[in-house]
C-alpha cells in the first residue's frame, strides 16, 4: 500500500509538471518548432554523453574503498552505472540507486553496503557541485527575485557544509561521531538512532578520502563530470538558432538537477521538462522552442539508456526483472558475474 501511494504521488507530480511545462504552448507552435530542428548537434551530444559517464565511472573508482585484491575495471563500473540508470528510467522508486551498487557487488569483491555508501558519497559531491553552480549563476540571471538570490547563497553555503562534514568525518571520525550523538540527544530516540547510523555510514564511506591528493582528484573529477553534463545541454542548444550561451547550458543542468530531485514517475517524466523550460525562461528562448528542446534532450537521454542498457543486459545475460528483484531483495537474487 505504501509503495502504491509513493508511486501515485510521483505520477501526480509528473502530471502536474507536464501541465506546467506545456500549458503555454499550442500544438501548432510545438509542431512548427519541431520542423525547425537541426539534428547534427546530436553527434557532439553523444560524444559528451559518453565522456560524462566515462568520468563518472573513473570518479566512482576513487570513491570506493581500497580493495583487498584487484580493483574493478572501468568497464564494470561503467556497465553497472548504465544499468542503474536504465532501471531508474524504467522502474519506479528509483531502484537504479540500489541496482548499481548491487551489480558491482556481484562483479567485484565489494559488499553491497560499501558500494552503496560510495554512491551516497557520490551524491553528496554531486549535490555540492549543483548547489555551488546554482549560487554562482543566479546573480547572473536577469530579473531574479531577491529571495531567490538569498536561497541560492544559502544552498551554496549548505553545499560547503556538506563537503566540510565529509572532510572532517574522514580526518576526525571519532569527534564527528561524538558530536552527532550529542546533537541528536534531544530528538526522539528512533529518529536519533537513524541519524546516528546514517552519519556513521557516511563517515565510514568518507574514509576513502585518505589524503589531500585523493580529495583533490575527486573534486577535479566532479568538476569534469559536471562540465560534460553541461556540454550535453550546450551541444543540443544548436538544434535551434537561438541563444547558444554556455551560461544557459549551466542553468539548464542546474535547474534539471534540482527538478529531478522531486518524486516523479519513472524516467523523471514532467519534472525534467519543467527544469528545462524554467531555465530557458530566463533567456531569449521562445516557450515553444524551450518545450521542444526539453522533449528532445529527454528523449535522446531515454533512448541512449534504453539502447545501451538493454544491450548490456543481453551481453551479461541479465533481465530487467532480475535487476528489480535484486534491488527489492537487497542482492539476494542471483546475478551472473560480469
């Protein structure tokens, strides 16, 4: 019943988001906008897509603890990541976040717990990158209300605190654990236990940041990951003869990242479009072109994950049902070694 309610809420949010994204666009305007598209920018988009996930895989290697034996190859990390994204785009409840570490735990000596914590740490770095970028770009956007500026600065400060927590958790784990226990004492026992356990898992995961050089490597790779994410948006701006500024592509990447954080139907349907349309509204993009752009970017991303994902399922002798069962059962379903 709880899962049905969660799925219903996600689908409702997606439906509302679709209405918001399409409400100012007539069908004739959308059709005319599609007829103006130039398709050659798909080629640089594909190159940026591949580079983006290559560097994500490389960064994931640095976020995993040192193995006793051989490190997993970049190919295994890449395949695990693509299959996780395939599940996120097709299955409800964002099961891809569980499927990715679960597959890696079958293909390497890492446990599900250690692989999953590395994904959580990865999300912290991604969140910090998005919030810092948000704080930087908002003052550059025209006609932004003052409260949005303050919100951007506050979120930027929050991202700094997240990074500081991870770094301190690595350098002073006992002190941070004691501090978390102290600050959670006034809370209800169940909530306090949950926070302490979660903080402990994060501190344990942050132990991979053993040296300043490793931290610098992770930070640089995070910057490269998001650079190629923004370049994906930038390359597809050329399907229309409108604004091709890199600032717009960064705004698109940030707004979409914030939008898809909300619950939604599988594949971020609706919220993805709202993020694109909201970003384009600050620039010289006609509403019909902005909506068309959101459809094209989402459709290409969808097709890439489905095409590459099902190809990987075939070569690894897997099925989407196996992945779903593995995620729901926390790795009890058998997955053949990759």
